[in-house]
């Protein structure tokens, strides 16, 4: 395949890959896009494969996380062109994982084609790139390949092998589809059998713990007004009014819905919140701490059975902690609370016979971090995500984040409730289905019932015991065998 044509197809594959994620349900585009990438890299030299894999990753991640531009330009006041350049540089950096993965696959292929186990080399290398992007330098696993499959036939594998296992299956399916163009039928038949097997696997591993009525707040405060000193008092008054209007057994607010440290609030306002929480508890998004020890992005209880607070543990680089050497960049973006402390525990919050496990912002992308909350005598029956995506507008980012919560619900068979500033405020059942949702960019309280669940899925059990090591070991064995075979040939 000519170089320019192959490069163009790699870029096209990246854009198609992005289109397979929310807000669409075009899950079938994901393996087709990967099949196109496999077709243009498998028979290429290592150098050619690296360039084509990099172009794929650049197109995919550039079109998938373009909304970061909103925070840089609109709220960080970085000139439009420089903000676009920053997104391009980020996308190029993340694309390096796939450049290396495709180069390695082309190198290990040697003289083999789609026969035997050789066709597994390519999906193994692609999965390796995904694992590295999700794990290195605190990780950035946004729109990993497996997340496209919260619907469709591969979703049935979620409680067994999780998002990374689904990523591997999708990549193997893509490689099998690419082989059809060379009339290699056996891998495609094998993948068809494997997908059919997934549809026959048991899917119910948890039991009901009863219903809980939740009130999920969506204040819809524009990000450029949230930290405005002249508007904070009025915004806090509207927040208290929303809390007082709630009817559920527990009131849940978005991340940092109070844009101040808790000890900065006056006593009269705190007493108003306490009075409102006298009949049902409230989890309030606020910062706790001090300037000496650092402030922690937290959820703090009012009412309930005693004091409780949860602090965010997995922080976002640049937005919540500053990597060494980048203080100048973060200061230029003018992000409030830009170097925060970390939470110290993962305890759930007991309410009305249920146990809520809070997660703040993109903590729900890291299933391996939260799996300990699923198993045990005091395991969570409901997961609660508090987010503020107003930094990034409303297009794509809200639906993408909702899709990540859907995958966690499928993996652990726990319902998810989400309270956000501008969206997506929603309720998901333990099969990841959206049962209630507020329209984005509207102010309101979502009143809904959620069914708590107890018990463990196979994925939750082995993930808690082994973490992600089974994937790493399987990859090491596969790639080691491929390297040995190449040297021996």
C-alpha cells in the first residue's frame, strides 16, 4: 500500500474510532476502525507502522479530547491558536503509545501472516499501548477502546474480563476482520464463536439490597462565574435553595459545588445546611484543609449517623496537582486550587440501609483503584460520582464520562448515580442502563430511585486479587514467544 494512501487511511481510522464512543452507540465502528489500522500496519515495516500508528492515535485522541480546548482558551485565557497547539501536542504525545505498539507488532511479525497464533501479536501490542497509556504518569485512560462496548455483544464480557479484556477482544476481532481481506477465515470464525460464547455466559452475580431515593443536584453554574467573588454569595444561596427543595433519602451534590474551603463558610450558612440535612443526610462537594497542609477536593456529610468526608485520591495532572517543572504553565492557565492534597480512605457512606461509595470526577475511570470497595462485609451497594465538567463545555465530554460510569456498572454490577454541575446528571442501574437523566446545561434536582446491589462479579474477584497483572503476564508470554520465534526463523 502506497505511503500517502496508508497514512490517510490511518488518519481516517482514528476519526472513525472516536465516532464509536458516546454520544453515539456505533460500537461496531470500533473494531472496523481497528481493522483498518491493522490492515495498514501489519504488512508494513516497523518504521512505517510506527508512523501510521502515530497518525491513528493523533486523529483518535485529538478528535476525542478536543474539548480540553474550552478550558484552555475560554477559562484559561490562552490564545485560541496556542490552545489548539497544546491539544495537538498532547494528542501527539499520547499517540506515541500506539506508534510504539504498531512498530513492535510489525517487528515481531517477521515473515509470518495470519496463520496460527501470529495474528494475536497485533491485538496484544495494541492492548499493551492501552495499558501503558492508562498506567504511566498517573494514567490517562480516557476513551480506551473497550469503552465503546457498553452496548453490543462484547458488553456481556464486562463482568468477566472488564474494559481491558474487552479491548483485547475488540482488537483480536479487528485483526480477524483484517485477515478476511486476505481470505484468512479461521481467525474470523474463532472470534465469532468467542463472541457468541459471551452472549451465553451467566450475567447475574449480585443481589438486591433494596431501593434508595436519591436527590441529585445540577446547579448549572457557568464555570466563569463559579469563582467570581461578586457572585459566590448568590450562587451559594441558590445552592441552599436547591438542597432544601430535595425530597430524597439522601441529597448528593456535584464536585466542588461550594468553590471555597469549608472553614471559609460563615456559621449562618453552615447552620442552614445543617437544618436542611436534619431529615435526610447531605453530601456536599467542598474543599477541606488549610494552606499549610493543602486543600483536598472532598465530599462532606451534613446530617446522617456521624461525621464523614471523602477526599479525592486520584488527582488530575495540571488541574489538581502540578507535575515537576510545569508550575509556569499551570499558573498561566489561572486554575484555582491547582495543587491539591489527596484523600486518605475509601470508606463508603452508610445511608438508609445502603452504602454509597463516592468517586470524584474521573476517579471512575480506574476500576482497579476502586475494586476494594466492591468486595467485603462493608462493600458499597451504590456508587456515586460527583463531577464538574463545566470546564469543558457540553459537547461529547459529558456523554463520554457517562459511558465510563456505565462500564464500571457493568464490570461490578453496581448502580451508579451521578451529580454534576452542568451534566451528565443521571442514574444507571447495575447493568449500565440509564434509568433517569437531567438535560445538560439546565438547573434542577433529579429525583429518582436506585436499587442497591451486593455480591461480586468474577472480574471484581480476580481484579481485587491480582489487579491488572494477568494482562501484563499474558502480554509478556505472547510477546516473548513472538520474539523467540522471530529469532529462530
